[in-house]
């Protein structure tokens, strides 16, 4: 495809230099991956500016550049107002706008995105559709699983996945939309048939600095017209405040008057039941295999999004009831022990509180042991908050490492400990996460529940920039054999 073709409908082009009929065979954002015939995007970064690596990209065969400032190099250049936005539009052009050939469903929010996306996928499959999924755990094309690194990947990966999904005959794509992706314009130019806002609570303040900035990034998903139809959680104060500007949006809720709501909610150890109601339309009983009130919200959100693309209530019921588990989300491990072991991705104050409250409801007199840490190089303010939440809701806490990244693990634990000390909860510090899990397994008594929080579906632990294999399902099985 020529540069001229790639630039069609790309906003923010300031000027071009060189031959616009130059053929482009590939797109790249990493100079090390440049190849003959590639177009290299000089994206700005927090640690480095890719403009500095343009000579290396050209040396490896890049035949043109997209830049925010013109460089002294002898290849065609396209100067744009924002390289990341241009990347999104050019990637869509390069891959033939695959999103326009499928229904697109996108959901944003602090928590619940992954479970809601799996529930939505289950409903759509019950409707006989072939579904593509892009999210935190992985991407999927039908039943094919594709490993992924970011919740919402960069435009080259996203558009490439969408192209594969379209070519594989997918009818609809369900995508988790992160605040980072919105802020970095990774989905610029993509239109969603339905967009949803699940909730908002403290997270990612290492990047956004304030809750208002984090909230503003989420709201851009709706304010910029990326979603044709909108669904939101009316019970969340942040979300309800922002979505007042869209009276046409479909509301879900339990406490606040809503278009889609749940009654007669019952929470059990291995599931939840409730009446799913569409105001003045239908009421259908749901037997969900996922426990916790927060999963009732996730199910309502999935149902509402599917309603907006024409799925009927009986199909919604079949789909919701067909999903047995979501990887690393309140996942009950098959341990064959007199105590339960639950794996969950909870790594923010609100998510940890939700999980511990949900487990407490089904503890049946046993003790709840919460094992958790906090990620390094991330929001430091949430560490004492999580310590206090763990101490307030659990009977016993084990403070350990999560992904310390470049930080001292004990410095992170010290910050968590400052919060737990505000409570009367007994706790133990064991920095080595494997040994911490061993301690929990050996000290649990019949009827107890161990909650391993923070890692969830992850299969690694990142220490000093190196990802070490660390799959808690495997580790629990190994430790139980040793014990």
C-alpha cells in the first residue's frame, strides 16, 4: 500500500516530504523490528523518544517515517500533530478497517471488565455468533486462544487481531478498553456499536496522578463519540455523574432506578441467583455460576450490552448460565482439601474489598485468610489502603510480594503494613510469595478460606525487570503435594 493511500482520512497531518507513492510493506513502532519497506512511527515515550531511533530504523530498511518534528534524513516523512493518533488511523487503513465488518462491543471501568467480557462472549455464543475477544487475560478468536501483554494492545496489534478475527468469520468482537489506551489514542478512529462503563475506583494513579484525571480519561470513550450506544452502572457515583450527559444511555443497577436491574438476589458459595429485569419488558430468573454481588452487576452489564444489539432475554439467560468460571476471578481451585483456596486478580483497594466481602458471605463460620501484596512502580497511595481493607475484612492476613518490579519488595510491604496496623487483624509478613502460600496452606484449618489476591490469571512474577514463571494454580498444586 502506498503512503498516499495510508494517509487517507488521517487527521492532524501537518506536512509531508518525499515520494508519497512509496510502497509500504509493514508498520513498526520498534526500530529493532524495522524491515525493508516498513513505515516507522516515531512515538514519544516516558523513557525515550523514538525520533532518536529513526536512523537505526532506516538502517534496518524502514523506507518512511511518521514524525511530530521533521528530521534530517533522506526518506519520506509525514509530520503529524500526534503520532499515536496517526498510528491508530494508519493501522486501520493498512489492515483494511476490519472493525467496520463486525459488531464491536467495548467496555471500560476499573474492575469487572474481564468477567463482563467473558459473560458477554457467552451470551453471544449462545446466540450462535462467532466471537472475537480482546482483553486482560488473553485474546480469543472463536475458541483459539492468543496470548496478549496489554489489556488494550497498541494499534498495530489490535488492528492485526481485528483483521484475523474478520478473516476468521467473527460476527462480533468484545474488547476491554483501558484508560491508558484511551489516553494514548490507541483506539482512535474505531467506532463501537455499544460502549459500557462498569465502575470507577482508585487505580493507576501512578500514571494519571488524580482520580479526576483518571475519570476524565474514561469519559473520553463516550464524549468523543466512539460508542454509538451506551450502557452504564447507575449505582456507581463516579459513573453516574459522568453519564448524566447522555440521557439516552441504558442504565443498569440495583439501588438506583434503572432500565435493567436485579431483584431477589441470593449469593451462595458457588454461584448467585437473581431476577434479571428489563423495565416494562421482561423478567427472567438467572442461576449464575459466579458468586458475589459484583458478579450480579457484571452479569447485568453483559446482558444490557447484548440487549442493545438485539439479543433476546432467553438467549441472555442461556449464555449467562453457561459460563462456569473466569480465569483468576474468584476462581475456586480444585485442591481436595478441608479448606477452600480462591484465586483472584484483585490488586486495587476496591477490588480487594469486593472479593473479601463476597468470600466472607460464604465463609460459613471458618476463618478467612487473605494473602496479598501490591505491585511495584505503580500507585503507591493504594498500599496502606489495601492493608487496612485486608485487616478490616479478613481474620488473618499474610503480606507478601506481588510484582515488585524495580522496587524493594520490603519497602512495598512496609507501606501495606502501615495500613493493616490501623486494624486489630493478626498478620504475618513473608516476602517470598511461594513461601507465603506454603504458610497459608499449612496453617489453614477445616472450614477456612484462603484468598490469594493480586496475581489471578498471571503466570509470572516480575522482579527487577525479569519475569519469572509464577502460576499460582501450579504452585498451589506443587505445594500441596509437598505438604
